[in-house]
């Protein structure tokens, strides 16, 4: 058990209600994210359709997006060529996060690899029709 200020408890309850989750679940998620942010400066978390994801500060890019190919070949020069807009600090933050949480990043890469146009069309049958570019 933990004592919380009333204002903090109210905010947690509001988040829990909106997300249809328990206060304990929300508090644990927020604490986990806060610790990860402290461990990996330059990383923040945001809601995505697939859930919460680690992002690189100042970019809007998910860590998994930037490191998708790097996890296969560890080619830092290619990573810098593909993402020239990223500062050294941003690349370092992404790499630090990956080194600390490789399973999470690999899982997100795998999830997004299987998300092909055909898979989306099949999943949302009748709602989405993928049209090839001409």
C-alpha cells in the first residue's frame, strides 16, 4: 500500500475510469514509464493504436521505427544515413532504450512487420480497401 495525495489519487482515478482499468494498473504503468524515462533520457511514452509506445523526444518517432533495421544488422552508419534528421543524442537515447528493453522493441518491430496492406484489408473486411499506387 502507498499513501497518495488526494489530488494525485483523483487524477489516477480519472485515468483509470477513462481507460476502464484499475487505479493500481494505471499507477503501475505510470511508475514503470517514469523509471524508464529516468533510465533513458530523451525517451517519452505516447498512446498509439497498438498501445503505449516509447518515442524519441522531439521526433514523434517510435524507438521501434528507428531501430527496425538496426536490430538486424547493427549498422550504425546506415542508421545515421536513413535518419539524418536525428541528433546524436536522439540516436543515443533510442539505442540506450533498446539495450535496456530489447524484447519490447523487438516485439513492436515484429507486430508492425506483420501489418501489411493485405492484413489490414482482411482485418477490416468491408471497411478498408487498399488500392495499389499507380
